[in-house]
């Protein structure tokens, strides 16, 4: 059954598919995440549940990982510094659930001041 996650402003909304083409708001949704504009979905810890990665997360342009509980809700974010002025793209490879996924993180190359 398809589900949907979307960011808007400083909010992350989770919508759970009802199986008939409609959605309902997920538990605890929307979540305040800061100004996240990039979202990646995958099983990042290998437990068979979908997790979310958000960038930038919070006020420090960190990378935020929200581990899924398996019911459409998520644990509080685990953050790690992005070491980037503004992270741009998140990506995960397509693979089966139950194995840890690598995450690819892209940021623009700084330009030299002249």
C-alpha cells in the first residue's frame, strides 16, 4: 500500500495510504523539521521498517534521520553535521527491505571568491 511523505516550509507531513487511492494523516504528523527541502526514504538501520532522511534538518543544516516505528510514525530525529553550507540532494539506491542502505549526500562545490 503506498504512503506519502512531503515537506513544506518547516513541516514534514506523513500520509498513510488507505488502499482505495486516498490517504489519511499519519500519527504525530505533521512534524516540525526546520527548513528541510530534501527527503529520502529507505531502511537505514536494517530493521525492515522505512526510515526518513531529511536535509537540511534544523537550524544548523544538519542531516536528520528519523527511524520508522512501522506504524507510520517515527522516533525523534538523530542528527549529524552535514559539513556543508547548504546540503542539496539526498539519494538512496533501490534495494530490498531488511538490509542497511547506504545514503548518498550531495552538496554544491564552494565557489572561490575573486
